[in-house]
C-alpha cells in the first residue's frame, strides 16, 4: 500500500467510524460495538473507487479529555494518522446533533491543513437528510448525509473523497509475491504488540501493560528481505473457559473468537512465549490449535534478554521446549527480545522460511523412493501373520503438506509406525515448522486380506527426475526473481529455480534472442537440447526484468558495468543483487561486486552478493548434485537467497569472505586456460596437477594480499571450482586453452564465441594486479603472454619450468592487508 494516497476517518468516539470503515473496505474487520472507544489501533485497508486507489485508515475515537493511559495514546495515534493523511473524513452523529467534541475535532482537522469532508452518519431514514444540515456550521463545506449501517450515501462520500485525492498515478497493484500472512499469538502480555511495533519500525499499535489492550484483529503490512508480510495482531488468547468465566464480558469473547479466526487466515503463526515463565500449558494448547488449523509455526521466546545465562542455557531451554509437544521438534525457535529489538527480525525470516517449507511439493517419484528407503530402514509392522505394505504415496496438498499413503490394509498402520514415517519424511524433506498430514488409505482393488486384484503401478511422476519443488502459491506472482543474462549460466539458473517451483523471469539483452528462446522454449546456442520450463518467462524488457526483488546476474564480467549503468534508474534499495560472474574488470581491476557498488553507490552493501562454485551450467540444468557458495551481503539476506536456491540438487553454502570467493572464481579460469594449453601440447596428468596446485598457490598469494581468507581458496570457489574447470570438457576456458595449446592462434580462438572465455581478460587484469601489489604470479603471467601472442605455449612452459629453485611453501603469505579498493 506504499505510495497510495491516504484517507483518515476521524471523529469523536462512537459516531460510527468503524462501521463506515468496514463499508468502505467492504469487510467486517474492525470491531463494531456499542461501547465507546472500542477501536484503538488504526486499521488500514486499500479501497478502489472510480478508477482510483487509496488507503483508508480508521482511527481511534478522538477524546482529548479521556484520562486513561490508553485514551491518551489514542489521541497521539489520531494525530499521527492525520499527519500522514491526504484527506480527512470527519464523522459526526446526525441523530445526536453537533457536540462540543465534534467542533474540537473539526478544529483539529482544519488546523492540519488537509482537505476535510464531513460525513453526517446515522441518517438511517432517507427522508431525514435535513439532519445533516446542522453540521454545515462546522465550516468544512457541505456535509454528506449517509448511513454507514445501511450503506446509504457511502457511494456519494467515496465520490467526494476521490474528487479530493491529490493528482497522480497510484502504483499498480502489487504483483510481487503473495504476502505471507503472519498471526502473532500468545498469552496476554507476552509482548505481541511490542514485537509488531519493532517489526514495523515505528509505533503503529498501541501497547500497554494492561492485559487485553489489543482488542481487535489489526492487519499491518511490512517488508522484509524483499518480501511482503501482513502481520495479524490478535487479542491475547486465553483459554475459552477462563474467558467465559472471566471479567471481560461480551467484548473480550468477541476478541478471542476473532483472534482464533485470524489463525485460520494466517500462513504462519508466530507464537510468543515468555522466556521467564517458560512454556506453559496454555502455550501447549495454542500449539495444538495451530496444528489443528494447519498453518505454519515459529516459536519466539520473547524477553530472552532477561534470562540469566550460563554456558548451555539456550540449548537446555530449547531442548525443554521442544520436548513439550511433538510438532515443536520441527519448529524454528527464535530467542528474541521485543524490548531491545534483539533478533526480532529473525522471527520474520523464520516465518518466510516456514511459509516456503509448507508450500513444498515432493514429486511422487522422489516420495516413493523415500518411502521405500523407510521400509528398508524399519520393516513395516505385521499382525497375525499379515504385514503392512505401503504400495505408494503421493502428496495431494500443500499448506499444510498432505501425503496420502496407499496401503494394503490401513488397520496395519500402527501409530508408532506412522510417527516413524513422518520423522523419516521430515528428515528427508524438511517441511520445517509446518504440520504434516499423513492420510492412510486402502488402495482400491486390493483385497484387504491378500493379493492385488490388478496391477499396482504408482501414478506417473510429474517430473522425470527427482528433487523437491516448491509449489506456486495462488496469487504469488511468477516474478520472485529475475535472472539477468540468458547465456548458459543464466538459463541454467532459471531452470533450477523453475524446477523448484519458483517462476523466474529470464532477461536476454537482445529482443530477437528473447523471442527465439520464448518461441522454441530452448536456448539453442548456449544449452542445446534442454527444453525450458513453462514457468520461465523470457523478456528483453529491462524495466520488467527489474520488477522482482531478487536479481541473479549471470553476465560476463566485462559487461556488468554497462548493464548496471543501464539498470541504475530502476534498481530499488530493496533489490537483492546476486552476481555469478567469474572475472575481474580489465579497465579498473575491480571485482564484480566492487563494480556494482561503484555504479550503485547508494545501494545497501548488505544486498550485494556473489554466488560461485564448481557449477557447470550443463550439469546444473540436468540436476546433477552440485555445491556452491554465497558470499557477501547481510546474513539474513544470505539466508534468504540460500533458501531460494538450495535443494537436494544444489547445496548452497555461505561465506563471509566476499573478496576470497570472488577472487577464487575469477582467477581459477586463468589457471584452467593454462591447463588447457598444457593438454593441447600433449602433456599429461602430472602437468595438469602441477598447474592446479601451483596455480592455487598463486591465487592464494594474491588473495591473501588483498585481504581474503586463505582457507577460502581451499573451498568450493577456490580448489573446488579450479578442479571442475581444469578437468571438465564443459569448460570453455579449458577448451579454448586446448585449442591454443594445439597450435591455433589465440586471437582467433578467443574471437570464436558465442560463449565467453572469462579467463582471457581476467589473466590480463590479474597480471596487472600482481604487479601493483608486488605479488608474483608466474602461471597467470605465462598464460597472459601466450594469449597476447608474445610467446608460444611451449615457450611458456619452458619459462615456468626453468625458474629458480624455491621452497614449496615459500611466499605463501597467509594474511595481508584488507582490500581497500
Ligand atoms: N557457464 C557456466 O557454467 C557458468 C558461468 N558462470 C559465469 O557466469 C557469467 C556468464 O557466463 P555464461 O552464462 O556461461 O556465458 P555465456 O557465454 O554462456 O553467455 C553470455 C551471455 O552474456 C550475454 N552478453 C554478452 N555480451 C553482453 C553485454 N554486453 N551485455 C549484456 N549481456 C551480454 C550474451 O548475450 P548474447 O547471446 O545476446 O550475446 C549471453 O546471454 C560468466 O562470468 C561465467 O564465468 C558462473 C558459473 C557457471
Ligand atoms: O565457472 C564455470 C564452472 O564453475 C564454467 O567455467 P567455464 O567458463 O570455463 O565454462
């Protein structure tokens, strides 16, 4: 709702503001009750009328004379809502007539300098519109006579509002991800409203130590890690019996039933418990409630700052809570403090994760392989000589995941075996934080007592190979993520995402290429023979490509600057930019993340990352088990991207060594070229092993000098990627090197295309970097001289082998100055 004009409904208590709000928002969300002052927290809703969209805000009753602490806070909230509004609707009660408080509220509204409309409510009898005339005296123009209760006159009011909205174009309706609806639940006074205030970043809801302050279900939107969340605040949930017997009366009962109803609207519940009080019976009941409703769960241990800690306190605490209820074993726990803000946002990260997990869909083939493995691990039970047979299983629903098991005889499924199966499936697939439904059915055609009546073929799997896919949720835009660059790597990444159920947008720089890929559903020059998933939307429209919050850049390193300059105008601060380029910029000697930061100086540093590792596009696209590493960015952003990409085919690690990971990925290409040259010359495995090992030594030397962690080069983006590139026929660098070693002219080989040979420009940059920083790089220098046609491949080998004797570990600086570029 960001960017929409705002309309605030104001007025003294009990004039019918909430009823009017509900009419305008066409819903029954605000509590409507005869007791004055019921609505305390501002409610918001998006309204569309006569082609315009705006946000309507319901405020608490304006009563500056009220002395209760809550009444004082309400006045503050009303002022806040007025200050943020473009148009004010002052609601008055036409049946009661003009009161002193109406006049005061009108004065406040006038002073705010906003456009004001007077809504004379409760004109239930159309013949009595004259009742509204009296309010003309407020000096705010013609009052609109209406009856919010019956809906009469509300259209006229909406017309009048639209006529007063500021000029301008509202942003298009949000086409991003479906917002994750989060219900914040817990016993009274565990800090629900404080937590929400923290998450929203400003005092949005009224908090008070008085139990039961938040009487209404209040929806509030916020964004976290590029995703929208709707927080549903609830009344403190108490046991129904206590409420009924308690003192709150009617109003409290309404609040509690609405709070429970909000669980039904939620994707994920954040259950707050009080760290000092521990996990209580009431908390257990709430977990059961969540499990019955079927939404996801995150447990937030609030007030953790107040707990005295010794070694192992957290682990002991966690163990105790998890053992209190079976589902809790699988639920993310966040130890937070709403008072200090500590780890509060992690609760949203966890909620996003649980949302994704609950939407996971396991292909039937994978599920059945897992069920077979389970049966091998633990023999199914038998009774009176008959053994349980699990014929096949299939996942029939998500949120929560529902798996139907077809068996020979459901009576043979003992509770403990069902529990074992659930544990086994969770251990394999996760479904973290989500209840899981295992439904056992007798397969039709099976005689309960004996053999099959017909062939028992399992249903055809939806995808030929295994792997887990994330379901596309209703309303979830296809564009969570855009892959920028439709070469080999970009296409493979897009396919990987699509296989996980995330519909990506794939940007190709040339319209004709985008058109061809879209038409053929194949990227023929780069990944021939691979049929593109229908979930991939191909575009060459850069503005469209920059809509999604996550951008995965798969561009040649030398082209990143020009692309970022073109994209700059559309890149928003919330964009997470992950680049997969493996190279150094020749002109500036910068790493690609540095290039991005130079072009986008105001972009949050925590949102620029790199993904690197031994990942040949040709193999990733086939789902060959692969590993990769994500570096840079804030840990929570890393976690989000990790979660976006990771599954049982691509295992994604994280690292905080951006310099090392980028340098490893860039420089291994140079060494791989060298290995190719050696192969082309007809040398053998000894030479390749020598080049890999000594090449890594010089990468580490330069890296350490630039502030990288030396161990990074023994990792996936160092040794791992070097081995993959220097030994695989998929590698363009290796192939180019081989052609050159075999006698072809480097300039000709490098011009051939269409695929980029990153090692060539990077060799040039590396040599200059080495000179600048006084680091010896003999292999990179030899490769560079061959590529520039200064020396022949054979001369290069002679020059390397003829160097002065030295110790193997000589000049291996393990720590150098931080890279300050
Ligand atoms: N291939 C792989 O397995 C992996 C590659 N990488 C890295 O990813 C990056 C991209 O490699 P990869 O996809 O393999 O490269 P490819 O050679 O397969 O494709 C290059 C892509 O870049 C596009 N391109 C070329 N020039 C420009 C430009 N000036 N502006 C924008 N786009 C341009 C090409 O478009 P067009 O077709 O229109 O020319 C093409 O889509 C490299 O840094 C590489 O090292 C990382 C991991 C794995
Ligand atoms: O980086 C790659 C694999 O990890 C791809 O290497 P090439 O660019 O040499 O094909």
